[in-house]
């Protein structure tokens, strides 16, 4: 059984931030097509602030995630700030003050994070949002763990599912967020939030496999 420490969670947030920064132009261009061209800068600003705060963060995984979530909510004005912030805050709540996170706790925390995104934004499957990357990732993680996969492998499967979910947003009609203003004209474009969400899951797999 793999258990994750505070360091692994910090590494996850750092790796995600590196991905966001390396792909900031892609995220901006995706949002330019169906939104307001700020998803790259929103995520870069928020996650850079999260990483800047890591040096002075609690030495427990849950409280560290709580601080990161609060930073996102306060630093990012767009929809993605409260949504990603809530995801991390709900994960923090599910982890509590445990010193280490086991497989089942991580899967439950990710699921709680997704439930927080839904409570905030009311997205359903097929609405062309970050939900369409995160939900398949949670399902794949649960299924892989139930099949007896070790956490590193199960997270790789989850990251693949998130990427497939991201790709599936291309053909969807947006029903939530700014892209929904375009209706049918949003078809043919990949959702920016699903794109960053696939990076989030991929970074988690990378952190645990490191
Ligand atoms: P804004 O739309 O306020 O400019 P961003 O551009 O940073 O914020 O984020 C846009 C992304 O947020 C979308 O691509 C989508 O994935 C996600 N999103 C928007 N509204 C919702 C919602 N109600 N539920 C889930 N995700 C949403
Ligand atoms: Mg935007
Ligand atoms: Mg905006």
C-alpha cells in the first residue's frame, strides 16, 4: 500500500503548476476560442501563488491543501478559481489531519473534490467542463483500485481517463460557464478547464510515481 506524505502533495502542486506555466498559451488560446482568453493567466496566477506559499505551509497534507485551496479562491477571479479552490478545500476536508494518505483516502478525497466542483457549478457529464475530465478520472481510479492495482498504476489509469475525457469535450455543446453563451458554436473546441484538469490528474500520477 502506497501512502502519500505532505511532500508528495507539495510535489503534486508544483508539477501541476509547471504544467500550467509550460502550457499557459495553449490554455489561453483554448479559452480565446470559446471564452474570454484568460484561463491560462487565471491558472498561472493562482498556482504560482500556491507554490509561492508552499515554503510557509502546514506540514500536514490536509491543511496544506486547505491553504492552497484558499489561495486559489482569493487569487483567481474567474470561474476556475472558486472551482479549483473548492476542489482542493474539499480534498483537505476529506483528508483531515491525517499525517499520511492511503489509496482509499486519496480516491475518496478526489471524489469529494469533484463533488465540491459540482456543488459550486452544477456541471453534469457532457456539459463540456472540467467535470468531463475529473469524473472519468475518479471512476477509473476507483475501478483500478477495486481491481487490485497499486496506487501509482491506478493513478496512471486515472490520468489516461482524464485525458480521454478532455478530448471528448471537443464534440460537446457547452452548457456551463462562458462557453455556454456560444451554444452549438462551441462544438469543435476543446474545453480549457477540462484541459487543465487533465494536467492536474496527470501531475498527481507523476508525483506519486516519482
Ligand atoms: P472564466 O470562465 O470565468 O473566464 P476560466 O476561463 O478561468 O474562468 O475557466 C473556464 C473553465 O471553467 C471552463 O473551461 C470550464 O471547464 C470551467 N467551468 C466554467 N463553469 C463551470 C461550471 N459551472 N462547472 C464546472 N466547470 C466550469
Ligand atoms: Mg475564461
Ligand atoms: Mg474570465
